[in-house]
C-alpha cells in the first residue's frame, strides 16, 4: 500500500519538554508559525497583553497562566506531517506529562542557557531515557546572559549520561550575542538584535575563513574565540553519529533564541532530517509494524470538559499502526466490544476539526462516553492487541479527602472515580478498616487543586482535604507476601487501589529500605503496568 507507507513515513511525532519558563511555549509557537498553523506569534501568555498561548485550555490554567493539560498540535512543513505533544509547563505537573512521553517518538528538550538543567527537565528526561527515544536539545535565550556552552554540554552529559553533539556553536551571548556557527554547513549565521522593538534578524551566511567579513560581522575578538572554540569542539567532542542519535545515546544540541526567532527554522529542518518516523510498538511480546495494514491505537490520556462549549470527555489515542477511517467499525480490546469512534478529531489547541482519516503517528481525540481507561487498545475487529508501556507512576503527594456536604455522596463518588479513571489522580483506600475516607495520590500537588476545582464546578461537590505526610508509594509484589504480617515501621500504611492491588505508603526512603531488609522475598515497585 504505497500511500499508507508514504503517509506514515512522513509523520514526525514528538514531545516538547522543559522546566517552566525555559521557553517551550515560545518555541512551540514559532514552530507552528513555520507550518502556517497559526498566523500570529506573540500569543505567548503575555502577562502584559493578557493573551494566552494557543496551548492554554482550561479555565484554571488561564487563571494561573500555566498549562495544566497537555495538548496536541499538528502541522505540515516541508513535506512532513508533524505532531507536537505539548507537556504541562508547571513544576506541579501530573502523570499526564509522563504519559504524553509514551505517545511520542522523540523529544525536544528546551533549556534556559542561563540556568541549565532544572528539576522538571531531569524528571522528564528519565522517562525519555527509559524508552530510549531520541532527544534533541534546544538551548534557549542566548540573547540574554548565558552560561558557558562548554559547561552546559558537560552538565547534560554528566547528569543524563548521554553524549552531546553541538549542531551549532554560539558566538557570544546577551548583548554580545552575534549568532551561531553552523557546524554542518560550516558557515556563520549572524544575529542582528532588536531595533526599536522590532526584531531584525538576518541570517548572513559567512564562512569561517572569510576573516575580513567575519570581523565586520562579529568583531575580531569574538572571531578569534570562535576559531578556537570550533577547533576544540571539532577535536575533542563526540563525532556526529546518526545511529547513536536515533538510539537516544547522543543528543544533538542547538543554541538559539526562540523569542527572537533565531535558530528556530534551522533547528526544525535538521531535527526533521534526523528524527525518526513512527516506531514499531510491542503488543503481547510481538512487534507491530506501524505500516501494517491494520489500524491499532492506544489511549494515553483522557480529559473531561476541555472546553465549556463542549461538555464532554475526550480520549486521546496515539495511532500505532495502519490507517484510521471514520466510518469503520473497530474493536475496543479491554471492553471486548465493537465500536465506531464518534466524532474523531484532531486538535489544534482548543480548535477542533473532525477528521475522516489519520495515520500511524497521529494523535486523535475521540468522544468517550465513559468506556475507556488509560492504556486501552482499539484495533481492527478480530485482533487482540494490547500495547505495553503505559505504566501508572508512583504519586509523590498524598491527601485524605472527604465531602463537606454529607448528602452528596453519589456525586462525590462518581466525580472522584471519573477523575481517577482519566488518570489525573490515583485513589486508594485502607482495606479492612471500615474507614470511608478516600486517599488521593498525585504526581504534582497542583492536581489537588484541579481535583477540588473540578469536583466543585463539574459535580457540585465541595471537599475537605487533609494532606498526609507520606512521600513514597510502592506496589507490593513477591511470593507469599502476607501484608498484615510484614515487619514495617509504624508510620507505614497499607492501602489498596480500586483494582485491588496492594500498596504501601512510606514517609521516607529509609522506611522503604527497612521494609525490604526486614522482609526477605518482598518486592516493591515504583510503577505498575496497567492490565
Ligand atoms: P515555558 O513555556 O517554557 O514556560 O516558557 P515561555 O515560552 O512561556 O517563556 C517564558 C518567558 O521567557 C517568557 O517571558 C518568554 O517571552 C521568555 N522567552 C522565551 N524565549 C526567550 C528568548 O529566546 N529570549 C528571551 N530573552 N526571552 C525568552 P515572560 O516575561 O514570562 O512572558 P512575556 O510577558 O514575555 O510573555
């Protein structure tokens, strides 16, 4: 099927990750501009202009000026069909952020040149590394004072245990930022700074051996530094190796300034050349070729009431193989039911359009009447595909919640179950105690606020929340483990999730070590594969 192969091979699906404020939203918008997907840049959530970034959705996130939900954007560029998965930008991020990475084939990591690696980048990187997906680094804000590029690269290599390959090399920074040296084309791209608020960026191409022209462009001092830098980087750095890049072992690094649109298009072009089309995925130990004729997809995110104008719940699916057709009947494996996916949509932030077809690599949002759970598979009838790789990650913050109005039990239970099903929170209870309280675990504390807000606005329930001192939760496994008989520190709590899995809540890693040492045969896991 030549068209199928062609369509799938031109897909590039990547997640964009960063610590808040590194410039992810600005870079995303510039990328969308190149694809003609948006008309106007500068819709970055400007505090001054009160305009919101195209990827901001929920009321709460607008109020706080942060992105809570991950969004998906598709655009065309240079013959490629690109899907960008945006990940929440606040440090209080949720499991959604992790799951979004499960749906991506590669990741772009945006780093602030003055700050280097920050906590959220570190967390997200670990998930990318776990999947061995290619990671491209964009070091942003070179128009401001920045750390030495050598330092930044060394930090990346040391902290992440990967190699780096600078694709370009910055010439100065801050007021002195003159541009970059493009190592592959061996030419200088010069940056001309703001002029009365107008960006005047021209990329003047100039070779390293055109000394006079260079001196005019960047000055003698910077020209000499650049010559030394290029010699050093060429001599002492990693060699360019596409195979290592695609295996996630070597990260190509680009220096630039997203706000000034400097280095964004060259980044996009070389990123597209190097990154990979949709990857095969594993189901029941079997590898499924993305270009296989038959359609399959998995749900990586469920979201309710994304938009007040559409009161609904949307399941986001990553297509893993074949072609999706709107009119066709498919099979929901976990529900063991045939179904038509109603109103399949592709999303451009809050704008949606109904689509007739989509291909492996694409993300579609479908109307969910409450049948899907995270990790579910939808495929052709008669097939039994179950994709691996949407684990539940251990929450890091815990609270006990109860409703304030005792009359609203039904709404409370329905609301909290639904929100848990969407994967925004995890819920637990204490077995055999008769205690009715629900324990909620979240990856980022902001999810508590989201829970409170949503229960109130969508289900009309006010809740009382009591934060708990636990920091770690572990799924219990191992042979013949009798939990009440375990030797545990007195502050360790036994809980169960709503599938009946046993877990232990700990106040510190010291208590986890105690449990493991005192109870041979006990196994504790930091994440759990949903089945
Ligand atoms: P995020 O999504 O990673 O959280 O970051 P975002 O793009 O919102 O950028 C954070 C701030 O950094 C914004 O400023 C943005 O304008 C600025 N920024 C992004 N890229 C660059 C760059 O290349 N150079 C410089 N100098 N600044 C950059 P803000 O003041 O928080 O918002 P705004 O009022 O400018 O919109």
